[in-house]
């Protein structure tokens, strides 16, 4: 994981890149390269080839340069397929991408299996790309002279123009502009059998977790005690011979504290717990929203817990896996019960497509605020394809109201987790930790009705006094420019 920033166009050498704005994303080093038509920068969090994978990186004859944020899980297979045409000076996935581009052009990027935001520059061409779901962040700004891009919104401070989010599953080239290379599957398989779906869930999730254990640094797992993070933690424990570190945060008497301890004890992990303090949460909100770059109430609430979770994890590991995405693929949210099967499928596709500026934004920003890489096995492209192909009727048991039914049943008899965890009712992260109720009460007490109503009269789309407080912190950290179009809105 890293931070990337750059410019392509006229007068590149005279353009200023706000490298400090992404320095928190890469505490292990930074670099910048400037040529006539481009200037690109990079802040590095070293995960693969810790000593050698310095960026921006160039090819053998220094005609192409790359700045890259992410992980490519199949980079060794790609490297093998490219043969012996290239001399590799590192063992990083970054260099493989660069040589893949040399051989196959931008179309080669479709072969990448992982999460990424990247730019490849040469004297006569420029390519920018983002992974299929937008797990890694990317923004851009077009001006009369050229195009700016960066990992975070704050990197555009002081520049005149409209900031846009770079769309997931797209490639931009200086020759052809934007082109889509990935689209979420929208139709489910009516012919799929129940037992087939359970077997495929087990196989695909195991493979997805296994891929994400690739690292030259310590890897751990977030463990809230909910079904999703517990499954990921259990699969890691099942695959790794060495000790597994797990991490949780919660208020003292919250349900997450009970269940995370239960899961950790059953799995035999080395568990680290951070007890949240209401005043510390409230006082840290300015820093959290600065990193999050959102004021959405649901997102901020979960970001608070995620911030402290990442903080404690970063003391022990540099990579942590989480259960993000399972609720979207397997219908975990309570509000989804209002839809029939055909409507449910459409809603699941939509909320999965919106993850890039909701839960995935929160996961990326809160982990990167502490120099930690977050990986999301449920959102592997093969897992997404499977999840959205499973008939909606398998995802909820109407008689009992059980959500994520097929996901629970797939692992109910595998011995990976106790039945109490498999059958635990869904609680949002901010609810299970106890954060949501605390923040709502504190905002109600500390924000006046008068100031809240005054903001509503301006037409600002706010849901509560709590969200008003987040909005004012957001506005304070990013300045007066209108960024509201970039803010994703949680539906659940």
C-alpha cells in the first residue's frame, strides 16, 4: 500500500505535487520523478521486496516510469508468462506491471488480480488505472494544461478545477481517454443448486484468503466477533503454521468485546484488544475525518472504531485482513428485507458498486492513516462473481429471518468456528462496538438545535445534528471548496 500523486501535460517541471498530503500513506520512503510531459510521486508502505521496491520505478532503458498503490496477487504468474525478455532489478509486483505494459499495452492491465491505483508515464503516452471495485482510492482533475491525479482529495488543495473520483474498473490513456474494462455481474444463476453454492463459497473464500497472505512482512486479521471477520480469521489460522495475531476494539460492555474474545479463544490466536473511551473518540474526530474525507454519519461512526483498530494493529503487523464486502454480496443488512428476490439482486449489485466511496473508502483511509495495509478477501473478483451469481433466495431464510444464510451454512459444519459465532445476529461495526450510541448522544448534547437548523436552511444535505458536526469538521479540514459530490452515502 502506498500513496500516489502526479501530473501529465504541459509545463510538468513547473507543477508542484503536494507530497506531504500522502506521506502518511507511505511511511517507509518517498520519491518523485519529473520529465518534460509528466511528474509523478510516490509514498511507500513496504510490503513486497522491502529493500528493493522503491518507486517511482523505471524500466531497463528508462523510457517508462510507474507509480503504483496496491497489491497484485498473481504477479509471479504474470512474470513467468512474460518469459526472459526483461531484466528484473526487484522482486516487486510493481516492476512486473511495468513490463506487462511494455509487452501488452494498457490491455495487459486486465490481467491484474488484486487491488490497485497506478499511473504509467513515458515521453509520448500516459496511462492511469484503478482496480475493478475501487478498493484503492484515486481522484483526478482536468485543467487546460493537463491532468492531475492523487490517492486523496487533500492532494488537490490550492489547485483550480473540479476534482472527480476516478471510476473503478476504468483505464485512462492520453490517446483514448476513459475506457471501462470491468463491470459487475448483474444476473444470478437460477439453476444453481443449494449444495453447489455452499461448496463454491467454501472453495472460493479459502482461495481468496490464501492469496492475500502474500507478503514479506507480518500479516494479521481484524476480529470483531461477527461472522465475516471471524471466518477470515479462522481461515488464516487454518492455513498458517505460525501464530496469528487478531485485533478488536470495543467499549467495555459491548457485544463485540464478548464475541471477539470468544472467537479468539476458540481459534487460539494472539489477540489484542483496545478499549474505547468516549472522550478520546470525540476528541479524535477531527483527525479521523481529516483522513476519512467524508462526513456521512454511518461511515464516520464505523471509521472511529476502524481508526483505533488500525492503530493497535499497526503495532504488530503491516497487513491485516478484514470481512468487508460480505454484507453486500450475501444480503447482511436489515433494510434489505423490504425487497423481493428480483429487487434484492438489483440492490446488492448497486451497493456493491458503491463500496468504493463508502466502506472501502473507510477501510483504506483508516488503515493508511497508521501505515497499515488492509486486504478484503470477500471482494476478490472471483468471490464477487460467485456471490452475485448465487440466487437471492439462498441468502436469507424467510422463516427465521436469518441473513447471510448460505454463507453461514457453508461453514456451519466445518469446525472452524463455534456455533455461537456462526449464528450471531448481524450488527453493524459501529453498533457492535457501542460507538454509534455514544457518538449520537454526545452530539445531541454538544450541538445546538439553532446551529443545526441554520445549516439545513442553506440546503446542506444532513441527516442529524451528529452528521452536522461531522460536516463542519470535514469542511474545516478540506477548506471551503465544494467537495460534496465526492461523498458516498451509506444506505444501510
